[in-house]
């Protein structure tokens, strides 16, 4: 792939119009959502979608989330049952992705669903994303806008650090307020399944459904969320549940007990703040570890409830052994 000059587009009418025009021409444009930046392509243009996999260096078998402006647009792509309707009306726009049976007549490129019978759909809650969808007028396939296997981007600078020269543009909307990828719920069978913990706590989804979420099926494909061990890997080795650093380690803290930490995700112990800071903090402490030759990064314990579940999921992947 020949390198291209990646444009940084401002968060105004001209920037949105330019982004939409590039997308219509089959080009790749990164855009902010409330969770993380997505790398968008026209979901109905197979060549454009193929470009996403090339730019990210992503294995082709991993399907993509389709982003749309509202639930009506999602219903044109996927079959909604009463559970999907309930979750969509409770949490869209927002940090929830639903995996539903695909409407094959919707014209979504096969690469988006990896040729499968289901499709992941989401209505983001970010004013720039919504303005972009309105200007573009169709569904956008978008994974997180990072090279495959790296930490998801929560600023335009993060996007450029990984993908500059490989995509047409990034629409700069500043930092993403939630900071963790969306929660993915699978509704293709009789049981609602939590396929990936994320920016919407599982507990509130369970409350809306009036039923617990089941774990992913044991025979889920290896590309299913959570199965790629080192998906969010920084370069330094991470040691989790560390109440203090060992000699030569940097310390990524959480809460008032970690006042001496090199970086604290939330000095007051607020999980929402910690989620919003997590990926930027991992990048920053990884860079510091390289700069000072640290032996690794000790990570303070994070409570396993609410957004803490998704934070711990991402930390576990960041700490997983590399292939
Ligand atoms: O917050 C987010 O979800 C961000 C923003 C950009 O929307 N997107 C994101 O996309 O995190 P990505 O591609 O990095 O992660 C999407 C996950 C992948 O693990 C993929 O396997 C899963 O969704 N997925 C997509 N389609 C699926 C399907 N039909 N069935 C099961 N899993 C699916
Ligand atoms: Mg991703």
C-alpha cells in the first residue's frame, strides 16, 4: 500500500463535509465516538471495507461493527426482537453494540460480517459522529482506529501515531469521554450473551433485560471478543493486582491507596474517570517505561464491578503473554 498524506479535519461543518466526501469516495476516515475513535469506511463498499483490514493489519476473519445514526437505520440492517428493541430504546445512542441476525438484503459488504449470518450494530452518542452519519447518509463499518493488536485510540493524536500515512483523514473531536470500547451483547440465540464488557456496565443491561447475561458460547470462534489474548498490548510487561511497585517497576495506580503511583487512573477511586483515562495512561506509562528502562509496570487492583469489569478485561489482555 502506497503511503498517503493523512488529513487532520477540524470539528466543524467543513471538516464533516470533507470527511463525508472522502467516505463516499471509498476512502478511510477515523472519527471520534464517545467510546474510542473508529476507523470508518462505507459499509456497503467491499473495497473500502477491505482497506480497513489492510490499514490495521487486521486478520480478515474478525468482523466489524456497523455504525448508524439511529435505531431505524439499524433495523434496516439487522432483525430486532423484543430484547433488542428494549436495549436499543434504553441505551442508544450509547456505548452498547448489539449482535443480531443480519438482513441479507441490506447490502452490507460480506467482509463486514466475515460472511456470517449476524451483524454487530451500534448508534454512537457523539455529536461529531452523528453529524458525520447525517452528512454521509449510510452505514459505516468501523473498528477501533488502531493497528491490530495495539491499544485503542482515545484522541486524534493516538490515531495518527498508529495509522498516519495509511488512512485518508482523521476527524479531530478531542478526547473520547467514555474511553473504553462499547459493551457487546449477542442476541442471536435464546440467551442474551455478554460478548465483551465495555463502556456500558453489564449490570445496567441486565437490569433493563430483567435477566442475567450469559457468557459467550464455549465454541465461539477464536476471533470472538476476549479470545485474542494480547489484543491491547503495550510493550512493557504488566503485573496486575499490584499494591506496590517492585524495584525497577513503574506503578499504574488506582484510588487513594496509590498516591505514590507514577500515573493514577483516578486518585479518588472513580471508575468512570479511570475508564476515560485508561488507554491514554497505558500509552503514557509504556512510553515512560521505555524511556527510563523500567523492568515493567505494576498495576494497582481495580474493583470488579460496573466499569471496573471492562477496565480489568482490558488490563488482563494488556498483561497477556505475546505471541
Ligand atoms: O466502542 C466500540 O465498540 C468501538 C467504536 C469505534 O465503535 N469499536 C470497536 O470495534 O471496538 P473493534 O472492531 O475494535 O471491536 C469489535 C468487536 C470485535 O472483537 C469483533 O470480533 C466483534 O466486535 N464483532 C463484530 N461483529 C461481530 C459479530 N457479528 N459477531 C460477534 N462479534 C462481532
Ligand atoms: Mg479494536
